[in-house]
């Protein structure tokens, strides 16, 4: 049996769940499991009890869903039949996709599949097709073309011709993104790896790391970020493929079946004109200036454009075949589209080639194949709401529903992003063109766009433009929270927030009928003027009541303008509108979460002492600062722990005082409750250390005293002490309006209002006293955020023609040591000055269009320090970039990466000389693009997520096989909902790979981890921190699989990425360097190995303290290398350090201390033997007869063992009786956790 050590398994599992769970898009969790179940039960009162089914029911359903696959034969025209494995849930359309991707059938797009002469419906599931069974023959039958099918065909052929071209990934289009893993593995992972020479031929391995990644190197080159494959060269199949100027066909030619005309130039420089007709493609006799649609002689009619081009161009035929071979050799994950667009902040200079499809896309509002016809736009609101209304009674229905929701959301996000860019670039007409530019609103493609400015002084009391800028993200967080709770009958708008060129654009789907009526008439719940007038509605109260428990919102009454109490179950700003479609919509969810009182000074209110000590409350530029959902959950969990401890403590006291008189007890509790609530909380906290003990105590005592009304009183006291709104159970909720200016409460609720205020103050204090201290201040993050704020307003004053000059000037002022950074005003290439003044672009908010050029480095850094002071209340003591680098140990390349990612800048990938004092680092030619920065809702695959969590729990309990099965199941369900690419699938693959590895299946671990790395590069980015970790894990599995050279290349890549992202001074670097040092030790590169291991030792000492167990292990690893070098004195010195730490930390009896002691003895013997030999040589000279000393290279097994230890994987071999004992103990823990 192999299991993970107790402290490792939770760490492994939590690594993912902490990141994913805390986003607030899963069911809210407070405290322990039993509490969660109670809460889940509560959330099910709303009638969608099937949304979170019990796990065992789930498992049965999954068995139903994962029907066994079967094999069918497929026969395409002119080819031999081939076998294809299919599953009953697949649609016929999915077989179409497979055929359009296969090397031998990829050139076909317009065909049907027929079974025994019957055409199969594209959208039918295979299991519903009569007569389809194991071994059935499906025939591919060519169908006549339509204009739409001909366009799809041309687009598909263009995609095939560009399939190896990375330009779409650099330009951030069509959900393409970069991946560089194959450059480092040379395709030697998995099966091919087994054929390569394994560890015994060490001399063949090139172990030398590049100079710039060695510990202590100050060089931070940028070019290695995007390495090129040595043997990669672009293969040209055609010079030009474009639409002909003779389109569209005239009426008489349409009646001959002409659909459109193409113009093509072959590699051999032959210019041809091609007709796409209903029957296929053929050459016609037209030239550039003469229209002659008659077929050329000889005429080849081909159903596929590829077949026709192969006949007229030998170079096309040869290169297209080679291209397809290469395309199908690439890993599928390198070419599948990602669900959301990922942008690269660096790119090489790419040649701009002619591309008819790209040109067409630029001038139509295409958003998928269904939109080739202008005017055929999608009703986004209807799609978004209809998918939510799909049935969710059982697992297949829920999967279908979630897949539909996810697909529509990703399409909507892409459309909103294109629309927002079009709005800012001035390509969309405003619906109120007469108004000032910053007040304009837009509708494009059934999406409503508004700019993040304070229109009509709506936010005047809350901070004006600053509040108007913050509101959309708060609103999006509210939409995210309500969507995650997913109450039937309650609808939110599709919402996407886009930051582009210094502007914030909110894109929303449109409520049917909202544009035809005044807002005052529409709103039947909430307030349109921040609480002056308030209305309510019973249906909204009923719907919002169901969300109040998971979102921790307290139902409360506020006074309207007539001083009448109005019931609300949300903040007053939340508006309820019934659309013309009869649906109940909620919008303006910017105060879904309670305000952060640390940044909201309120007259006459005092914060907790711990907040005041740190200088809170502080004045902020807007009054919309609110607590994050994750913080609310952490606070409630903290309170739940206190609640359990208090109940347990009181029950203990009760038990002790049982013999005393009841009267005495009653008076004492009454006094105690009023005077010493905080004291009771503190006492409970000190006396009962953990939740487990508290629960055990509370539950066992409650079981005994259940009949005693005193135990009810105990619960009542504990509820009051922690601020629960219920007197019989733990239930904490916040009143979001409690500190809203303009909102009034009735006099008879004064006591409740005080309690609610106190609860919010406690949450604010919890943030500064418990949560924040656990984070180290990131100075570089602070500087880049301040720079981003300044850049936003800086860009708003720049006209489009000067954009690259303005961005390069800003980056020079921010990062270049050249103090006299003078902006180069772009020379007018075409237009005279006088004419240009007249036709200035009307950019929203555009003032003096050259004001940006006057910015100087000292002025920018002055602005950054004052922004840091006013926004973050941090005293940044630097007046230039060089001072900041010197004082805070920052790197310019890290600052460049951060600011580029935050603002969407894309720069040319080359080496920049930041430190030159004679010329600026950037020129306008170095700025390639500005991309939008997009925020949107991420719909969840809830069933898959439950399986994933169950699998994690099983792994924690030591049931690796069961955990592995559950996680494999989760992977299937994730794929079902998200498609092949998603960040959660990535986490699933990582955990599966780890489990495969622990259970000894190294090739499978390698395969899964390779997928995890590729996916992480594609969906998160090539240098995302998660990607770096994935590289490290893959390197470990490569080493275990005997692929030492690849393991080193991967580790070197990880270290380079780490250096770019955060530099050498980071605790994670110690783990990375330990890995590199160990592998180099294994391949006998001792000097190199020491450089990395000693660096790891230094970093561990710095961040974990010289007495930590990590430092002890680092000393041991260094000692082993010195032993291999026969430098026993140094080895002894390091091992003694390690031994001392072990002895002090875990005691002499611990196995680690004993192992270290044994190793010390062995080293001492070796040192003595060496000294004896040396003495012999000195004494007898060269005639000495001595035994040669054995300096053995470390065995791969011992290196791997150390690698496993540092990466947190421990294998425990057990005898059979021990296995049984461990299993029964684990089972007992699972079934009876309190005993």
C-alpha cells in the first residue's frame, strides 16, 4: 500500500480547493461537514433540491451516463473503411468534427453521414438512431453546397493551411493561445520516451543550464520566454487565397449554380480564378480585369477545394500533405480552442499576410458560423435565461443544462469583448449621439454598453467617477454570487466588464421591454435613488429569501419617503424588474456584500480597537469598498468555531455546576451575558483548542442533556455571543444597508440595528487582525497597481494615431533609467496639420491630444508615490525606478510583465536595455497592440465539482484507488460540461497524475501531467504561477520514468519563468532549486548541483528560519553532494547542522534524528578512512600499497526518494496485517469521525 503522509495529503488536496472553493461560486461553506449539510438542506428549500444530489445517488447516475462505447466503420469516398470508437451520448455532429480533423478526411466539410441509405440528423444522439450498433457501416456522402456551406469550406481550408502558424495566438484571436512544452520535451514523452536511452548512459546528457538561470545571475533576458523549435520552418502551400472582386455572382450565373468566386495565386506563381458552385469547385476563365465565368479547359470539378488545388499545383499537394502530417502529430491540447481568449503580453514581429477570412471577419459582426449573414444576430438575453430554465432533475439533464449555460456564457463574453473594443475604437453609433461623449450609451449585437463614468451625477455622494469605475466590478461580483446560488425563477443579466485603452466598459444583456419604458415604472422592488424612495414586492421577497442564507444577507425593513417600513431581502440599490417576457430580473447588485468599514468613516461610529490601532477607518476616494465573499465566509467560519467552543464550554460548566441551585445559575448567566460577551469568547477560545474537540464535547454533552432546557439556554447564549440572527441555531447574516447614506430604519428596530452594526465592525476588525497579517505586502504589486490607475487616465487623453508613441513614452517614464525621456510625437504620415485639427477623433473624454507627451519620469514616480499614499495608505519611499529597484529588491522585467498584463499592452519580444542612461528603453515600434482586460462570470460544473471534492476527501482518508476513480469520473463530467479545455480540468489532471505516480503507474502519471502542463499554458498563460508548478511536477515524473535530460530541461524552464515572474527571492524557489540540485547530483554534476542546493538552503533559512525542518533537509541534501565529492569535512559540518535541528525539533527518538545520526557515523568513518589513506601516501610516497576508496555515484533510486520527500510524496511500505489494521482504522474515522 502506498499512501501520503498526514500533512502532505491535505496540502496536496487543498492546493486546488483553496483556489477554486474560495471564489464564491460554489455553495457557501461554514464550519464543519454537519453544518454544511444543514446549510445545503436549507438551500434546497427553494424547490431545486436536485441541484446538489447525494453522492451515492450521483454515483449510480454516473454509471447510467457512462454507457459503454462501441465501434462503427466509416467509409469516405475513395478511401478504405476505418474503425471509429464512439459513445452512445455523442451526437452525429461530433463524428463530423472528428472527420474534419482526421488527416485523410480533413478537407471535407459539406457531407452527410448515412446508415443503410438513411441520412443521420446532425443533432441526434447516437443511442437514439435505430439500427446503429457495433460494426455498423456509416457512409460519408458528399452533399451540394450552399453559399453558407461554401464559406464554411473556405474558412476550414484556411484554418488547415494556418494550423501550424502561431500568429493567431500572438494576435489573440479565435481562442488560440501559446504553448511551448513541446520545445523542451522534443516529443519524447510517453511512448516515444521509452525508446530513448534511459539513465544508464549519463554521458549523453547535456546538463549545462543556460547562464541566465544560474543562482545569483543578475541577467533577466526576455527572448527565452518564447523559444522557437529549432526545426520549425513555415510551409507555404499557397501565396494568396482570397475572395474575388467579381463577387457576388450576377443573376444569370446564380441560375447556373455559381455561389461565389475565389482568387488564388499558387506557389509556382500561377494566378487562377475559381468558381464555388453547388456541385463543387472548378477553374473559370476570369482574369483580374475580364469576367468570364465559363469553366477553363481542361476543367476539373472537385467537391473539395483541396482536391482541385492539388491537381493544379504540385507544390500545394506536397506541402499540404506534409503540413497535415505535422498537424496531426501535435498534441490535441496544443490546437484545441480555449473557452475564453488568453492574450500574450509579448510577441515577435509577425509578417502580415493576406487573409480573406480575417478581412471578411473584420467587416461583419461574425460570432460563429451561424452569423455569416449580416443582421442575423443572437438574442443573448433569451439564450442566457433559457439555458438556466432547462430541467435539472437528474444528472444527464444537469449536465446538458450546465453545458448549455457554459457555452452561451463563453460566446457572450467573446461577443461583449468585441463590442466593447468596437465602442472604444469609435466603430459603434451611440444611442444618444447628441450627448457628451462620456455620457453616451451603445447597443451592438443585442448587447448594451455603458462607460464607467459618473453620468448625471448618479454617484456624486459615493465618490463620483471613482465610484462609477468601482461599481461595475462590484456588480459583476454580485451577479457571480447570485448565479452560483442558482435559484429557480430569479434571473440576473449577462454581465461582462471590459477595460480597454483606459476606459471601463460594462456590457449587459438587455431585459425585454426595458428600453420602451421609464425606469421609474419598471422598478417594482428596490430603489432607483439609493434609498430615498423604496418599493418592495412579495414575489421578489420570496425569491431573494432563498438566496439570503447562502449569501449571508439579512432580511430587514427600511423606511420609504412616506416613513412606511418596507421589507427588503437585499441592499436597497438592488432593483427588481419584471421583463416583457414575465421573468423576474434583479440588477445593480453592487452592494450584495456588506461594506468594509475600515474604508468607510461614519460619524459617531467607532471601530474595534484592533482596527483603530492600525489607523482605521481611512478616507477612501469612493464609498463602495465592500468585503469580499471569501472574507465573509472566513469570518462566518471563524464565528462558527467560536459558537461551538462556547456551547461546549458552557455545557462543561453546567455539568460541573449540576448540583448547585438553579436560581443561582440563572442570575449569574443573566449578568454574565450583559457584561462579558467578549470575555466569554476569549475564554472559550483559550480552553478548547480546536473545532474537533469542541464538536465532540458539545455533541456528547448535548446528547446527555438533551432533555434539559438548560442546554437550550446554552445554545441561546452562544448564539447571542457570536451574533447569530437565530436563537436556536447558528445563522449569521449581514444587513447590507446598515451604513448606507440615505437609508433610514424604524425606531423600534434600534436594538437590532446596533447588533447588525457591531457584527459588521467585527468583520472589519477580523479582516485587519486575522486575515491581512497572513499576507506579505507585495511592493511590486502595489507599484504596478498605482501605475495602472495613472495609465488609465493618461490613455484617455491620447488619440488613436498616437497610441503606440504614448504607451512607449509611459513605459520609458516608468521603467527606463534614461532620465530625459522625451516623447516622440508621431510625424503625420499623410494629413496636413490644419486638416488634422478639423478631423480630430472624438474619443470619449479626449481633451488636449498631446498633453501625454509632457509626462516626465520624476513626475510619474511622484504620482505613483502619492497614489500609493492616497489609495493604499502606504509610504513608498522612492523617486525613480532605480531607487525602487534598489530599495525594495524589485526587477524591472517583473514590473514590465505586471503592468503589461494589467493594462493589456503587448510588446515586441527582444532584449530591452532598461539601465541605459543615454537612450530610452522603448520606442513606439516596440508596442505591438493593446488588448482588452475582461472580467466575467465563470459558470460551474456543479456535479463534476462535487465528485472532485469527494475524490479529494477519499485521498485524504488514504483510499487512493477510490479517490482516483472519483476524480476520473469528475474529469469525464468536467469534459462533458466545459469541453476539453478548462482550468478545473487542469486541476483534475494534476491530481490524477499525482495519484497515478503514487500508485506506481509512472507512464500514466506522465501522460496526465503532460496534459495538465499544456492546458495550463493554454488557459492560464505560459508563465502563470500554476504553469510553473505544473512544469515542476512533470519534471519529477520524467525523472522517475528515466528521462533525465527532459527532466532537467523542464526544471530549467520552470526556474527561468520563476525568475521573470518574481525573481530569485521567493520561498518557492527553494523547492525548485532543491529539485534541480538533486537531479544534477543524480547525473554526477556535483559542482553545479551544489550551487542550486546551497541557494535552496539560503532561501529556506531566510523564509522558514534557521531551525526549521526544511532547513534540516536542505543541510542533508548538501551533505550528500559533498560526500560524493569526497569532501567529508564539509559534509560532516552540514549533516551536524541538520542533526541538531532534528534533535531539537522532533527529539532523539524520532526516526529522522536516528537516520541523521547513522549518516553522521558513516561520514565520520569515511573521513577517517580517507585521512588514513592520505597519511599512508604522505608516509610511503608513491609506493604506498593502498586500497582504492569507493566514491559511488548516487543511485537513481536514492535520488528519486529524496525528490519525492521534498515534493511532499511519501511511500509507506506495510506488511499485510498492518495494511488491514490501517484500513479498519481509516474506515472507522470515515464512518464515526467523532470517536
